[in-house]
């Protein structure tokens, strides 16, 4: 009977890597730590550990937090959320904003960073949650959603139709951070074969050169207990990113006994579980994968029937009968995969 592999990682992805090099010269090196509210792991190849990487990472995390963290009161995004229109955002903010506009349009609003007011109201954001979230209050907060109500000027100033609109890039920010670090590893340090992972979102650049193969990663089954993990499917990736979103762990029970999940439908303001337990997306960059993984958690399946989304492949996991899982895969997703891991 195959054993279940358990590795301490974030919600949905296990990295399958060997930390022992087969060459006496070149070895697998890894940098791990905690940032952006989660863990990170960076794998690269060198004859010795590069001690210049950790300070460079600290600098990147500082800049990204200063630009886009809603948990830091003096960050640019926090100032903007308080109605400050004089803030001139940096190029990181601009790239994330532009990608958000693109995905917002493609998903017809199911990916929407202006859902921040509702995220806070339901108790999943940095601000105080509302004691009672009535239908009337929820509908009033919907007036503050819609990325079409927000623009970015050529000078880098954010303009909002309503000053109370609250931007939240948490559904895309980790993916963007993965891309930034992946680029840093290559452009600053010269490592073109790397695996960068932050909180389960990852970018596999180049190959595992000691094995002369693509990077092997895996998607977890959506188990509620993080200590009971089961490999559902493995992927071989080269110059591709993978992101996964899910509702199966981050939720709370309200006063009426209803399950409230952190994936909020930006079109109607509800935070009820959908039929989709998790969504995994493969794309050329992790920012894109991260955004679409969030959108696919609430998008109607009929939208996927009507159109394919250019530049991504996806796998949706549904709860099946007798504890099994039902899957829906985009046309090219199976070609990325090794066989299933199955429990006897």
C-alpha cells in the first residue's frame, strides 16, 4: 500500500525535492524562512550556500510589505485605503494593479481586489469585523466593490470613485512575490534553475539539474486536518508557476451555525462554501496563477463551459461520494501530470 507523504508546507502544495546532491561539486541549496504571513522556501544549485541571498530576500519582503500589505498601517495601500490620494505607488503596486484589472475583466468581476471591505466585515482581514452582517449592510458594502471604480493615473496615484473603497491584494500578492524572487535569483545571482515557493504558491524555473529532469511538485488532497495530508496528483513543471486556492481550512462558523469561508463572491457579497473545494492553476507566472486560482473558487462553472481562459490550465477538486474527490481539468492540464497517488 502506498504511504501518504507528509511534508510541512502551506495549504495545497508539497515540494518534492532532494536536499542531497549527487555531485561532489554542485549541490542542492535551500533558503527557508517566514515572511508575508507564511513560510517560504527557495531551492537552487551551487557548490556552497550563498550567504548574500537572505539579506536580498529581506529587502524584497520589506519593499513589498511597504507597498501592498494591508496589515502595515503606514504601507502605501493602507494609506490609499484611508483615502489618501497623494500617495505615488511603486512599480510593484503598478504591476499587481494592472494584472488585477486584466483578470477582473477576463473573469467578469469574479476576481476583484476591492472586495476588501467585505473581507474585513466577515472577519478575514486586518480590520475589525462587523458583529452583525445583515443583508442590508452587505448590500451597502457591495457599493464599495468593483475594480472598475478604481483607476491608476500616469503619475502613479490611485483614484477611487468612493474614498471608502478598500483595496486588498492578498489574493495575488504572494504569487507576485514568488515572481519577483524568481527573477532576483536569476538576474541578481545568476541562478537560472530554481524553485521558489511562498505559502504554497510556486514558480519552477529551469530544471532540477542534478536529476536532469523537470521540477516535480504535488497537489494535496483538500483534507480539513493539515496533519493528515494526502498527495492527490504530481506535476512536472519547467518554467511554469502553480498556485492553489481552497476553502477547506480557512473558515469560521457564525452565530447562526453557518460556515463562512474566506473566498467571498465579489458580485453578491456572500461567503458561503461553493461546490469547489480547491482550484489549482498553472500559468507562465505565479501572479497570474494566483489570481485565477482565487477567481475559480467562485466563478460559475458555466463560464468555463463557455470559454477557455488563455494562458492558464486548471484543476478543480469537488467533494465526491464516500470521501472520494471529483476532478475537473482543463484540456491541457493532464499532459502536465504524472499518475495519481491512490490510497488502497
